[in-house]
C-alpha cells in the first residue's frame, strides 16, 4: 500500500455525505485535504471535523453545472500552489425519480450531464497533465451500481458515461505514475441516497480509500466497490 502522508487530495462534494467521509478517511492517513462544496460556507462542517487530524486543510468552491464556476474552482485549487496528488471526483447529483420514465426533461438531462460528466472531464483535464509530469497521481471517479432503472435515466446514463470516460483516460495513463479508477460507494444514507438506503454513510470507509492507496503499477481503469472492499480489508 502506498503511503499518502503529506500528499494533497482534492475531493469534490466533500462538504457533506460520502465526500465528507472520504475527506476524513484521507486525513486520517495523513493526507492534506482540499474540501469542496458549492459555497465556502457549505464546507464549514467538514472543516470542523477535520480539526481532529494534523493535516493542512484548504477550501475551494463552485457550482459544477456552470462552466465558468468550474474554471474558477480549478483556478482556486491551482492558486494554492500545491501538487494535486489525488483527485477524488465525488460530487454528483440525481434529478427526480419519474415513475413514468419517459418524463425526464432535457433540462434534467443537461443538468445531470453537466455536474456528473462535464465537470469531471474538466477537472481531469486540469490536473492529470501535472500529475503525469510529477510522476504520481490517483484519480478516483465516483460511479454507481445503478442498473435497470430508467426511472432515474439521466443519473444512470451519466454514471455509465463516468465509467466510459474513466476507461478511455486509463488507456492513456498506462505507462505513467497516474492511476484512474472508478468507485461505487454502495447505497448509503445521504441526502442523495435517502433514508432507506442499505448502509450508513460511514460504511463507505475504509473501502473508498482503496483506489487512493494502490501502488504505482496498481489497477488502472478498474471498478472498485467500497462496500465489498471493506469486507476484504476487515478480514
Ligand atoms: N448516496 C448513495 O447511495 C450513492 C450511491 C451511488 C453513488 N453515489 C455517488 O456518490 C457521490 C456523492 O453522493 P452523496 O450521496 O454523498 O451526495 P450528497 O450527500 O447529496 O452530497 C453531494 C455533495 O456534492 C456537492 N454538490 C451537489 N451538487 C453540486 C453542484 N451542482 N455543484 C457543486 N457541488 C455539488 C454538495 O455540495 P453542497 O453541500 O455545497 O451542496 C455535496 O458536497 C455522487 O457522485 C453520487 O452519485 C451515491
């Protein structure tokens, strides 16, 4: 396992939910954390929780459905003058469930694609070239195990696109120190997952850390499951 002590991790959507858990998990491993939410204020709770760990904590913010704000978020992160060693593309949205699955509007499709795919693409493009130059990088794109649910068609299709984008970028990173993989967190009780989900949000750890801890010649373009991996780690 790779030591992450002193590395810098940008985790999108770490103001709450799964991203917040990942931020705490990485900080516990000694990793400095760049917290992200839509506003600086939305990150306050995570910053408070991170005080427990002797790591550096930074904040960036921005609405991921707006190209301008995504670019501003990237500038904020670059202005920190740090190597972004780990990019955890976690932020995501799910537009409403439609029992009549022909009712998804183009606005819902577009919003979902902007946040879940386009922003991820821009963030990868902003940070992966420097990771290649530095000889080290871990990129984790959060996907979902959702299937056979056209009632959530924009969300399901966007996560398929996340998998595809990850695979295609992985092919370009084979002989570099950068690894890009997907993580399915499992169905967790968060604002997005809802109160009836199978697991508490804390169950995403430690499995969600596995794709950050892989060796330089470790899996690339691989699908990780936080819940299943956790079982293996606990053995
Ligand atoms: N929960 C599940 O069961 C489950 C299952 C499979 C996959 N996932 C995936 O896991 C990831 C995290 O989900 P979650 O359940 O933790 O969600 P969540 O509790 O709703 O948290 C979403 C996070 O993303 C940020 N965010 C939301 N919309 C945004 C936007 N338009 N622009 C910028 N940031 C935005 C939020 O920031 P603010 O606090 O500022 O709003 C928050 O930090 C998502 O990619 C989701 O698809 C979740």
